């Protein structure tokens, strides 16, 4: 492929936050009087409101709280746990190498902007991305392609020349719907449940210019 831009997912791709989201959803479930039946009650890569639509039915929850209120509570707990986040191994070097190669870099996440700002401050990522797309800017969150298409539009780069790097099936589905190539960073256990990616690797250091050119 001709590579003009790389669009990154945030949670689980650039930062080790999946466990933090699980803690956040678990805390809200407990506040609603339900004990989580799994260590990871949420569906990775799916928006918070969509997760709560599923969880309310799954746990047979009756509450006067709106989906927006449940989302706010989940964010509140997530931000509380942010002191534990770190960049995924190799992510910073990979970002720096893209910058040195004059490749445009964007971030596309279902998270709201104020949460992304907190992550940027914690990990010194201010000014790293040429464009950022957050949940408030899109009508349909991943697995719909809206976030990736808007990122390409902000970068003024054709979708076919964009590479998505993510970690979930939602990233794959969204990238493919957007007409983009996609590389997934995943461990061997998660890899069994992923379909449709152009390439699945275990870490950033495995993604080389030669591999990208062959996509």
C-alpha cells in the first residue's frame, strides 16, 4: 500500500487501559446493586452507552439513571484509575519513527475529549498527533467507520492511503468499512477471536516498513 497516514485507536492500542475500563464498569455495576459476573464485564471496542444498553439487559437492572448518566459515572471511575496507565511497549518509538518519516498521525477514539486530554497530560502526548477524533464528533461510534473517516478527512488524506492500528474486532470492522488497511496488536489468546485484519502482530516492533508495503 501507499502509506500517507496512520490512524491509531487509543485504549488497548497505545495505552494499557483495558483493565481500567473493566474496573470502571465493575464499580458502576456495584453501585447499581449488581456484582459483576466477570472480571471484564464490558465489550472491548464498543462505546460506553452501547455497553450499558447490553449490561442493563444482561444484569436485569432497573434504574432511573439515563444512559448518559451511566456513561458519566463510568468515565468518572475510569479517570480515577488513570494514574495506573502507561504507553504500550514500543508505542512511543513507533510514533516518533512515523514523525521522522513524514507520515501523518491521527488518533480516533470513542472516548470524549476531556478524557483524552487527561491521558495526553499523563503520558506527555500533547502535540504528537496531527489530528484527533473523539466520541463527541461522531454520530456512530466504532464499529462504524465514522471516526476513521473523519480522521482521514481532518488529515486531508484519502481513506485508501490510511493504515489503522487497533486492538479489537471493532477496529477491524470500522477500518474495513472505511476502506482502510488495518493492523491489530493483540496477544495470542485474543487473536483467536479476531477476523478480517490485514495483519495481526504481538507488539509494535514487529510492524516494519516492509510489512506495511506488502499490505
